[in-house]
C-alpha cells in the first residue's frame, strides 16, 4: 500500500518554557518534507500520574494521547536527561501507552538536544524496545542545542542544524514508507 500523507506525532519530555527540546519540536514542521504532517502533543503536563487502576477511566488527556498515537505512522521523541535518567514527564506518558495496541511496531525517531546526555537515550531505547516500538537509528540524531541559546527561529535559520534535521526527517519518512509497504502497517 502506498502512503501519500504521513502523520508523525511529536512528544516532548520537557515542560520548561525555554526548552531546547520544545524549540526543536516546534522547528520540525518548517523543516519536514511536504507529505509529512507533524502533530505536537501539547497535553504532556495534563496527563495524570500513571496508575493502572485508572486505565479504564475516561481521562481526556490520556484518551487524546492514545488517539493521536493510534492515528500516527511514526513518533518523534525529544526529551532531556535528568540525573542520568529519562524525564518523569516522558516516562509518565510512555507508561500510559504501555498497554496501547497501536504502540507495538511503531517507528520512532529519537532527537537528542544534548550529545552528552547518553544515559537517558540508552534508557529510553530500552523502554521503547520493551514496549515493542522500533527505534529508527538512521533517523535518530543528536543536535548540539544545549548552551546554544537557539530558539525555534534560530534552529530553522541555522544552516547546518536545519539541514541535519531536514535529512533526518526525510530518512524517517522514507523508512516509514518502506516499512508500510513491507509490513502493511498503515492506518
Ligand atoms: C534537575 C536536572 C538534572 C539534570 N541532569 C542532567 C544529566 O544527568 N545529564 C545531562 O546531560 N544533563 C542534565 N541536565 C541538563 C538538562 O538535560 C538540560 O538543561 C536540557 O537542556 C533540558 O532540556 P530542555 O532544554 O528541553 O528543558 C539536568 C538538568 C536539570 C534541571
């Protein structure tokens, strides 16, 4: 089956106002191929703390997250490292998705804004592997934003950084198309 319009859901693991990870996610629609629709999940801070006892409750932020994941052909995750671990914000969102049918087999690109933050990236890979997500390594890149003072416009207008992001998005797009053709994994 041919995919003409690819939907990618972006999850940001930082709630900080001047977050580099959020700035990066906001830059993506400006740097992506035309046939990719990037959706930013804006309710990370509204998700309650994960509690398996509440999994069957109608919680609008959780329902919204699950629906957006189900409608996506791929995920992009950008998240900080805190004390050598994954941010609690991101882990909480992923915990709500553990039992979601749509997650296994989901292609995921990891964008890391701090090349020194290797522990969280490693831990995140382990979590995603356990959830049967597929980390697309060719599309997962480190972008040295930490300490750069670049905001969204600065990222879009930086010749090297914007080109690297653009290439990663093209690679992710191609990977998803190829995967959908071989696995029939399309929505
Ligand atoms: C409490 C705390 C702990 C942190 N721990 C680490 C760490 O272990 N390793 C690291 O590389 N950076 C660490 N950092 C730096 C953050 O990862 C960095 O500030 C990052 O830019 C935050 O992401 P954001 O800009 O998207 O908010 C820490 C920052 C805070 C506030």
